[in-house]
């Protein structure tokens, strides 16, 4: 198993990063929150989880070991694959997920794309004794970090992709109506794709 990758960030995309390790570019799938903390050319260390399929090898990257552990624990629930587990961590922090499961917060899980009411109920039952209690105390409520900070996350991700501050400001403003119209927790990954489309049209 590849436990982590460490090296300069060679490239950034809306859902992945390329980290140069020993002269080899390793592509790592990451959440928007993790990507927003990376900068092209700067050193990075990502905890990783390798998912092996018959036709593919996919490396998923995380800001720390705790996030990776939660990613792997989520997949022990029936019907949860790496994509859905990553989507859950895109919307909620590891502690927010622990809090949601420990308190039976169905609404928090249905905020994740791909999880409906019945799916959330099933996940709450299956994960109740697996994720454990929240590690932190007095942290933000479930989903609060993403809801309150989507503009900052999106702006940081665009700067990390090499766009100028002015371009990032304009792109965030362009997708703001879409984010506010969503009615729920803004999906930073989807907003990033929309922002990139806006920037490509402008060039």
C-alpha cells in the first residue's frame, strides 16, 4: 500500500493533483478542500489510499491520516465506494461525519450528492459503531465549514491552479448565484468546474 506521497506539486486540476515523487508524476484524486491547500511548485505531503480495480489503479489523497482513515472506514458500509466516500469528505470534515453518525443526523448525510433519505438511514445504522466519537471539541457544526467557506475554498483552489487574483475574484462572483440558488450545502467541486468554464470562455 502507498501510505503517502511527498514532493513538489507539479499540476492541479479540479479533482486531482500531480505530485512529483522521484522524478515520476503521481496523480492523486483529492477533495476540493484538500486541493485548496496545495500550490503548484510547492512541497506537499498527502496521506493516500490506493483503490485497486480490475481495470484501474486509483490513488486518493488526503490532507492528513485521519481523513484517510475515515475514507477507508466509510467504504466498509455496503454500497459505499471510493467516489461516494470522497464525496462525503468533500461536504463534511471527518469530525463532522463522526458527529453526524453519532447523533443520527440524517439531514447531514442527505446533503451529500448521491445519498437519499433511505441511504442515509442505512449508513447511520452501519457506521454507528465504526467511525467512533468526534475527536475535536467545540468544532463547527456539521457542514458549517463548507457552507460558510465555499467562496474562500473556491478562490484558493483557483489561485492554486495558477489564475490571477482578479480572475479568481471574477469567477467566484460568476458562480455565486448558482451556489446561493442550490438551497443546500454548496458543492465546491461542482462550483470549481463551473468557475473554470467561465474562465475558459473569458480567455
